[in-house]
C-alpha cells in the first residue's frame, strides 16, 4: 500500500493536492501515508497559524502566532522496530541539517511577514 504514482504525478503537474485524513493500518510492514507524503513532496515545515477571531471569547485575547516545526524527523522519522511481540520502539532522529533547514524557513517566513521569531526546543537528556 502506498501513494499511487498517478496521484504523485498529478500533484507535481498541477502544484496542488487535496488531502483528507489518512489511516495507516496497524501492524507490521505498513508505512505511514502521511509520512510518505511529507517525504515525497519534501514537506519539511509544518506551519500552523493561530489567530483570535473577533467576537469569539477565549481564554486569551489578541492571539496572533504562527508555529513552525520540523515535519519529517523526530516523531515523524518513521524508524521503528518491534523488540518483542506487542512492544515497538520508535527512534526520534533529529539532524542538524533538518533543524537548520526549518529554522531558515522560519526566519524567511518571519522576514516576509515582517515579524519576529521565538525559538523553542525540547531538550530531553
């Protein structure tokens, strides 16, 4: 099971695609289709804008923030193996290259939007 070549060709030709939620069968040998899409189209930057909507009261007022995170490594690296039946180990691979690439993207985005960057990381040592 994978992404049909016709779908890949169509996105490459038309530079647009419409994606719905994808389910990956649970079990051995199935690669995440979401991860496959990210890798196939080099979708390394996960860009998530969050902005307050006027007239809709929330816990915080005047929210206007964009979160940009690396989208192909860490939890998304897809490096897993079964240690024993029912126990799967997932490796969180994070490279300097991917980290710099998404940081560069974030700074370019901020420059285009004429805003600032706050860098946040989760050090787990």
